């Protein structure tokens, strides 16, 4: 079945346009699945796999101590693989078609309040090339909701500042255009004119917008460290990450009345259900406001 895995990998990359991390994760789960089938159940032909075999494997994962999230991810890979085999006519049936993925409790992401974001932005300075770079990055993420990978991979050719837009490549190599507000553009232009030329090393910079102390592209880990330090300096005690700014961007737009479909487009979410997590955050805040403002607000609602 290893040959089928190679074909499936090509299918994920070329047809489904899955990200490198997703492909790696799916293949890892499927390698474990196939090892179980071949060594525990002596099944080497995918045509012989039944729904009962898949259920046995999921029970095996539970016995090993897999979390509900990890088991659900493994099942997603298995369902996708069997769908591929059926569509490619490698198997006469799809044994996983009627297996429902377990519903997982969605953990609400950490979001900064508007006041906390303002505290963070207000401590950012432009007195050194590095400070101005940090200010431009944080302003841009909050202004656009970019993923950290999209931020650090941003290139000069992706900037459409005259049109108040930037172009980015998101998950699955999907391109999207994101609007940028005037203040973020002002800070970004200041960085590009005053700081980036001082940081750039021609043989290393490769056209990336944000550069490190060696003159090459900044890493995701470096931005994470920078953001943590800035948040600490601003007196923000929440566990903050680059995704926190993205969550805050989306939540604040929703609270201001922005249509959920527009937010979905700006974030680059393939499915609207992914974006709907922010409605739960907004409703949660509404409850908190109600409890604090209503005479009987201390009563649970």
C-alpha cells in the first residue's frame, strides 16, 4: 500500500492544493494506520478494509492514549485517503464514508480587547531600524489579520500600497488580496524608506519585506519572540501569540458590524464555519457587558 500513499501525496499537493504541514500530518497518520492494518490485522490489500477495521484502529488509538483531537485528525486523514482510493477506482467501495467525525469542543481563542491592542500599539517606537520594523509588522498584522507565515513571507512585489492593498499567499497556496488602512500604510512606508535599507544585505534579502539582523528574511519564531516582549512591556498578561492579533482583528471587525463573509474573505478561510468562531467570541463579550450593566447582571444568563 506504500505505492498508493505516494499517489495520494501527489493528489493532496497537486489537486487538493494542501499545505506542506497538512500533507506531512496526513501522511504521518496514514503510515501509522497502514502499519496497524498490516501488522495487527494482516491486511495488505485496501479492497479488504471494512468500516469495522477502521473502528478497531480508532479504538486502538484511544487505548494508546490519543486525545480526541488527535484521533479526529487521524480519522480525517483516513476518510480522505479512502475517498481518494474510491474516486481513483482502486477500491469498489469507500468503507469510511459513513464514519462521522466526533464533535470536538471548540476552545475559544485568546483575543485582546481594543484597549489592550491600543496599549500594545502605543508602546511601539520608531527610534531604531529594528523598532520601526517591529512597529510596522505589528501594525500590519492587526490591520490585515495576516497569518504569521504570510507576514514573514511577504515580498516587496506583493505590496500595492497606492491601492491600499497587499497580495498574499495563504493556506493551500491560495492567493488573496487584503485591504490595508492608511495608518498601517504610513508606518510600513516609513519602515521601507528609513529602516529596511539599513537592514538589507543584497545577497540575503531576496525581496522580503521584513528582515532580521543578518539582512535576510525574518523567521516566524523571531516575530513570536518580538510580539511576546512587546506585550510584556505593554503590561498585557494574556498568553499572546501572532495568531492573537489575527483573532483580535477579526473579532473587532465583527463587533463593529462587518459582514461575516467579508471577514472570511479577508482571513482567507475556505469554510465560513471556521470564521463563525468569532461570533461566539462576540456573543461572549455581549454576555459580559450585560452582566456588568444590568441590575440583575450577576445572575447567570
